C-alpha cells in the first residue's frame, strides 16, 4: 500500500505532531510523515521529528520579504520531498489565498474549539467567558478564511466549573491528540471527501451523542 506522503507544519511545542508521528509509526497507517517544516528555529516539536528520524527544515518567515517569498520557499521544499498532503499543527502563520488554493483539499488544520464557534486565538478564555458547557476541537480542510473550511472530525469536552484556560486547554489538547490522527487516517484513506463544501465520511460508525465524532 502506498502511504500518503504528508508534511506537518509547526511553530512551537509540537504535541499534535507527536501524536501524528505516533500514529504513522503503525505499519498499516495510510499516511507517512516525510517532512516537518517549522517557521520558528527553536520550536520544541522539531525534536520529536528528529527522534522519529523524519527530516526537518526551518523556514523562518522573518528571513523573507513578504508572505509570497516565504511560501514559495516552503512549496519548493514540499515539491522536492514529493509531499501530497499538509497538516498544519500549531502553525502560527496565515497562508495566502494562492497557497490555500494550490493545496485545496490537501491541506488540513486543527483548531482548539468546536468550529464555527471561537475562531482565532484565546479560544479557551473565550469559551469560559461565554459560559458554554461544551467546547472541543476541530480538524478541517483549510479555506482562505482563517479557521474556516469543511469539518472532518470534532471532539467535545465539558467546561467544568473550576476551569481556567490552562485546565481547559489541557482537556481539549487530549482530545486533539485523538482527533488529528483519526482525521489524517480518514483523509489518507479517501474516506473523507469534500462534496459541496461539506465532508462526506464513509465507513465510520455512529457517534456517541456529545462525545467524539466520529468513532473509528
Ligand atoms: C493546538 O491547540 C492546536 O489546536 C492549535 O495550536 C496548538 C498547537 O499545539 N492550532 P501543539 O504545538 O501541537 O502542542
């Protein structure tokens, strides 16, 4: 079975990258991580890739005059490594419409809220301030608008009375580490297809209400 050649773009800690690397270590997983790109030289996640023997490259946005030149350099690296699919995992740069269009339906992102609620930053503070009882995470195909695009997988977690943003973030992060490998598996298997700007899933079970969607 040819595995889908996947690049992961990071900017920092890399715990989602670590979850993806662990999933891809299984011989029957339908994707392999062939490249990790960081725009920050000191991103902690680079060490996870190195430990797994995955090539890394640092392409620092501050070294370029504008987003186009920065992205052209990333794309040259992706082409050289024959990448088919990109996972954004805590990548803190906005991508241009041109980049997003070229990678349409081959570019996925994880966001720490139940989209379309709480796009952008500080999601956990905002969820607590809004008084929602459930929050969670979303893996979605990327579109030009930030944190927008067809939803592949979501998981919900409760917001508890004593939560502060850090406690809630930790609970959501555990869900992220389940969701991102599941979403990558679905996309790489061809079981998550975009039809009329919604993701149609095939071969997945019926979700438990309010828990994780879909169970795999
Ligand atoms: C995660 O919460 C992810 O949802 C968001 O950025 C954070 C990255 O964390 N986009 P990590 O670097 O994967 O640990």
